[in-house]
C-alpha cells in the first residue's frame, strides 16, 4: 500500500507530512517535583473587592479634603489681600492732604507718580486720590483741584 501525502498549504512548496501532537498524561499519579530553590516570598494574596472599594473611597476622601484645604487657603489669601489694601485706603481718608491743580496733559497716574505715598504702589495711590476726591473715573479737566494724600497713618 502506498502512503498518500496530503498537501497542506501552497503547492509551490515541497509536500510535507502533517504533524501530529502527542498528549502526555499529567495525572496526579505522577510524583511531585521539588522546587529547585527555596521559595523566598509568600504567595501574593490579592485583596478582596470590599477592601479595594474602601481604598478608592479613602483616596476620594483625601483628594476632597486636600481640594477643600487649598480652596480655603486661596480664599483667605484673596480676602486678606483685599482687606489689607482697603485698610490702607481707608486710613488715607483721615490723612493730611495737599491741593494739586490739574494742568493740560495731567493724568491720575502722573499726579500719583509726582506725589508718592510711602508704602503704597502707584496704582494704590491712584485709587487713594480717586477715593479722597470721590472720582468715578480718571477723567480730569485742566484747572480742577484735587486733594492728594501726603502720608498714610
């Protein structure tokens, strides 16, 4: 009897016999093989689902508390900065003043630069001049007389 060769794949290649797999019995009847070296670590125990959910809740709580703390710090800084600025400007209401006559080309900024107040920036000095003179805008008219604070108490 002649053996038949079954063609698998492309006919341009040389025919080959089909490979067969051999199943090796791995039943419990075989002896257990001892490990080649001792085990150094205990097997990894995976946490239960409830433990993982609790950890997620703890992370969310920590994040929420951190965000709340940062928000409080930012709000406090803004409030303290505006309160400090307002207290300086309110102190200028009772400070001594001098009269400055507005000339052509004068601006509140120029007047504030020419009459600086210790401890205040130019912007704060402009705000003080506007507050003392009850000005809504920076519009000045030549000949106008402005009270300019000379010192903060």
